C-alpha cells in the first residue's frame, strides 16, 4: 500500500515557513542574536520587571522549538538529502550531551553564587551572562558554516531510486510474512496503540498547559 501524501498543486505555493523566505542561516542568526540579547536583558533588568522577565523568557523558549523545526531543512541545505537522517541523529547526540552538561554547569554556578552570599535573581545573573556568551559563539559559528561542495552530494534521483528499492523490499517481506492480511491485522493493532499513546500525550500536554497558565496568572496576580 502506498501511504505517501500528494500535496495539491494549488497548495504548494502556500506551504512555506519563515526560513523559506529568509534562508536557514539567517533564521538561525536571528535565533542566536535575539536570544543572546534577551539573556542580557534578563541579566541586567529581569529582576526589576516581572513582565519583562516573563516575555523575554517566553521568546527564548520559543526559539527552542523554532531551532528544532528549522534544523532538518538546514541540514539538507548543507549536506544534501542523502543520509540527512543519520546526520540529524548525530546532531541530536550533541544536543543530548548539552542537555546534560548545561544544567550541571548552571547548578555549579548557582551553588558558587549562594556560597558567596548572593540570593534571589542574583544567583542566576552569571548564568544568564554565560548563556548570552554561548549564543554569541553560536552566532559566529553559524556565520562561518558553509555547505559541502556539490561534488560530494548524492544525486536526488539516486536517493529516490534507493527509496523505491527499500519499499519494494518491504513489500516482498510482507508477502513472505503472512501476506497483506497479516500485515493489515498488525497495522490495525499498531494504529490502536498509536491512538492510545497519542491520547495520553495530549492529556499530559493539556495538563501541563493548564498548570503553566495557572502559575503564570499567579505571578501577575499574587
């Protein structure tokens, strides 16, 4: 069964993103530059205005998802379509390492600030400056990035042919594994499990959003 989705021609010109207009590199330059500036704002004026702190933090958090939604297309621009999934996996490995190292570093800084007699927002000021510095380094690194030479790229027609061969191999495997009927039965159970998991995820997200909204209102009304 072919599960690919065909996009109507009249829609193709409407399916676009900010990075399609600006380019991936410029989009990341905006993420990094604005993010660094907002960390400086939080470090210097965040304790003086709760509204300024919350707005700056929300914009910074939005870049987290924005960066992840843009990076697959950016990787394709840099390395072509072949093995871009594997390259993305390596990027995620680096992200995971940073996800472990970052909090450890911030906690170490906070503990050192507490030992020095600081409290409240002052505990995190140095961390904010550090984050601004890291993003500034990332901004420069992003400007220095260049796409690989075209001679190293795999032709898209070759990738498409490989995809067709993989699909044919999967079809042959299905035929030798109980045929379409067994595959359909397994597919139905997989869909049921996927629906249950999706409901659980949606419920968890809804709970998190409600709790976040309640706590955010409490910040401004307390």
